[in-house]
C-alpha cells in the first residue's frame, strides 16, 4: 500500500529559499527517482540523495528528507507491480496541458549516472524505442529539440510523448526485469 505523502509540503520546501540552491524541484525529482529505480544496477541513496537534494541529506530538515525517501518508496512500490504502475508527477500549465520536460530531464540525469549500463537498452533493436517519449522532451539551450522535432510540431509531439511516458517507463522496468532474469529482452 502506498504511503501517504504530503507532496504540497515537499514542493513548497523544494521551491523555497530554505532548500539548497541546487536541489531538484518536485517534477524533476520524481523523474530522477523513476530513473534511479529504472537503472540497470542499484544506485544507493548515499549517491543519489545528495544530487536530488543539492546537499548532504544529513544537513537538511529530517522531515523533508523523509518525504523524499517516502516518494522513492512509493515509486519503487509501483515499479514492483506486474505490470509496473507508473504515475509521473508532471507540471500542469495554466492552459491545461501537461509539461513533462522537467520530469524527463530528471530521469535522464539518473541515466547519466550509469550511461554505459543503459546502452543495453538504448542499443537494443527491440526495446530502445522505450526511451523515445522521454528523449523527445530534451531541448538544447535555445529551446530546440535534441531529437530534431520542428518547432511548429513541438507542442503536439510533446503532448503525445507525455501521454506515452507511463507506458514507456513501465516497459523499461519490465525490460530490465527480463534482462536480470536472463532472457535479455521483452520480445
């Protein structure tokens, strides 16, 4: 059963002047945690928590560190289900559309902790496409798509990609589950 988390309290802290300057905001933190849990190998909290919080967790308010740990626990629990349950925390624009860019950047920051290990998935002929909805949200410093999506198509493409992220991440979890079991691929 999922642990009740006060996401509003966590978001308020992460957005405040009380949090470390380099801490992640709620959406990218959630993406980062998903990426940590999707990683082909275990990444210990002593490695990822200081990155997520922008400081040594021992120097931060314990209730806030516990909220991050609880969020990690909930995401881990969802990933443990068969099929995995993925409920990303995306921003909601005033106009009503979902903004998944920060979440995707957080996910890719986790990937960057073990890039060589991720090559098994990204270079697989059958399952590398699972990364596409996430990678479509990556932009250069000028706001141009790193995947070559034309500016005039960007809103539509990103909207569709955001809808695909939960299924793609569940597929990534299943992919690594199968690899660990020795079958090498989900197909």
